[in-house]
C-alpha cells in the first residue's frame, strides 16, 4: 500500500480506518437485479462523483486522479442504464435514482460525504436531500447542473418549451448515435473557430455515450427535462459549491445555476467565463482546483 498522510480532506479517524480499505472497482446491488458499477479509490473523506447524461463515470477521469492524489477517497459510479451498470427497463425517475445513491452510501458505510453532481447528476444530489434527508452528506457541489427547473411553464416562462424535449426524443429515436455526435460538439463548444479537444477524444466521449441503454437515454432525458426541483432546494442545509460556464449551450446558466445560487442558502457560486457545458474537460485544471479548495475548506 502506498504511503499517505492525513490532510485537510482527511480526518485522523478516516485516515486510520481507510488504511484497511481495498481500493478497486466493484458492483453494488441497489435493487433486485440492478447492479451498479462503482469505482472506489483513495483514502480520506469520501467524495461521490455523479456523471452527466448520457455519459458514464469515465467522464470524471481527470478529477478522479487529482482528488485521489490529494488524499480523498473517490467513489464514481455508473447510473443505472449507463456505462457498465445494469440496464433495467424502468427506474429512471429521480426518486429511484436517489434511492440508488442512498444504497451506495449505506452499503459502503460512508460518512461525511461530499456529493458532486454534474448536469443531470445535480438532480440526484437535490433529490437525495429532499427524499433521504441528506443522510451522511456534509457538503455538495452542483457542476453545470440542470437545477432547479428546465421546462417552460406559466411560472417558469424562460424555460425550454416542451417541443424542444420532444424534438430531442424524436432525434434520439431516429438516429441515436448521430444525435450524440452532434450533441457532443455543442457539449464541448466545438465549432469552426474553437476546438477545445482533439477529434479522437471527442469520438471517445461519443463512444462512452453510445453504450448507454437507448431506453435509459430517453427516460433520463424526460426526467431531467420535466422534473421541478424548485421546492426542494430548501432541503439543502450543507455548504454547497455551484459552478457553471457562462457559454453553456446545453444547460443555459440563466435558467439554472444563477437561479440555484439565489435559492440555496449556504453556497459558493463560481462562473467560468467562456466555458461550455463540458467544463470537466475544457476547464479541468480550474475545476480541480476549485473542487479541492471547497473540499478542504
């Protein structure tokens, strides 16, 4: 076992207990016939990374390494229907997804957890607080998050019209991989002038999305497009980090994080100038620094 020393991210109790841990990937059964693929690496206070749609835990590659090297225990899992996890026909509503998260926390016997939700994953973070009281969680982070509500309604007039979500669903049904290819370019802010990542890397992310269950891809899109979290933000009683790019064309900042920052009581709000939705790669160094500073605060 490599030598580690406790730091601000690791209490002495955590340090001593985690010396006994086996750091590996594994499967955790969260419901009957539903097994989620989980990476559990490092030593220290646990950080759970919740991926975006329609990716998998692999999107956190650059964050996992940075956090583990800075003495944090990192748990990154594939949501049901995505990556290497089971692909059941149902269970893609936020109640069930939050229940899956609860099972991971309980079965790994985690305490003093920081939840980090990217994009769709922000919904699991918020629903875990409203549905399960935030048990075991002492900090939260919402990165490029869909919180609080995307749909256009009478009391949310600047939201996305329902037709936008319906057109997305139709495009996925018609040519899912073609949709993902176009989606990925907008996701990372790729255009004629700006190419923030290589073509092979863009194709890699497309491949990660392509292995998701078609059913899960559609049903999760419905969940994050239509779920209203506005009345649930008061349940978040812990310090919360909110980060969003001001050039996000997938999840517009005015509709989401700028509103969330006004509704979550104890938050640190940071905007990344010129950053697209996929800032976990395009702005990875800044994101890593801000996450670690928040964890150590």
